[in-house]
């Protein structure tokens, strides 16, 4: 089993990475393979709703988003991490996740995320953690991904990586998150081996608030 941890910070080896590394280390101790995927610092365009992903199965912008999709095909679970920028996820991670989840849904590549456990991890100097945590989790709930919880909200504090290493409760929260994810992955694997079927699919119902005249 494998979990991919996405580092949505412009800094490859700082606070967010430190938090994700604690999760990855504990997952490894539980026998789960991990990979930390950094989205980098190159510009990531936002979704332009062109609809091409519905035809080709991938985003029209062939960049780090499509690169991640290829890696995600072999993953059993995901952790998306971000620093707090203005009480929200980083702009790069927001654009990355918008295009990633939209292109997967429109491209009918549902098995990429469907019923795969996911979690959000957030780092901040002082505040804005809970709004960022809530923002990232919404991508999972719309994609039928079980959200893995911890003993507390998945956040660490610090202005530097060294600060994060002093956040004992934050690191504890990361370790609990990892063990909970490992347990969920193992339970899922056991269920599949026992012949437990996945939820019966039902065609989506799409509505809006505009009532057309008859």
C-alpha cells in the first residue's frame, strides 16, 4: 500500500514538509510506502472550465497536475499539505487541487480518488489554520473520499521548520493521523479480500436554482 503526501508550499523543505515528514515516517513504521510530492514553484494556472478534460481524460494544461495524476494511479491514500496564506491554502495548491479534482471528475477517472482515504495537513505561524483545513477537506467530500481524522485538527505551528519540531502536540497529531490512516487502509484491504463490495454507484443528479419555463 502507498500514500502520496502533497507538499503545497513554495518552500520544499520547511514547515509543511516537516509536518508531512512526521506523517510519512509513522506510515512507514506501519508498513505503508510513502512519497512526498512537491508541487514546485512554477506558475500553476487555475481551472478555466474549458471542458477538454471530459474529452481527453486529463487537464488541457500539461504540467504538474497531469504529472501527479499518473503517480496517483498507484496510490491507496492521500495527504494534502499547505501553509496558511491569508487564512487559506496557498494559491498554488488551490489552483493545483481545483484542476486536479475537476479534471478527474470530468474525465470520468473516478477510481483515481473514489473511496481512497485522504487527509489535510496545515501549517501556520499563528492563525488561519481551521479555515484552510476546512477548505482542503471539501475536495475530499465531493469526491467520495473517506476523511481520516486525528486526535485534533491536523495542524502544526511555527515560522520555521525548527519551530515545528518544537510543536510537540502538532507532531503528536501528525503521528496519530498516520496511524489512523494506516488502520483505515488495512481495514479497506481486508474488506476487499473478504469480498465486501464497494458502494453501489448511482448516476449523479445535477440541479441548480434556475427554474426553466415549461
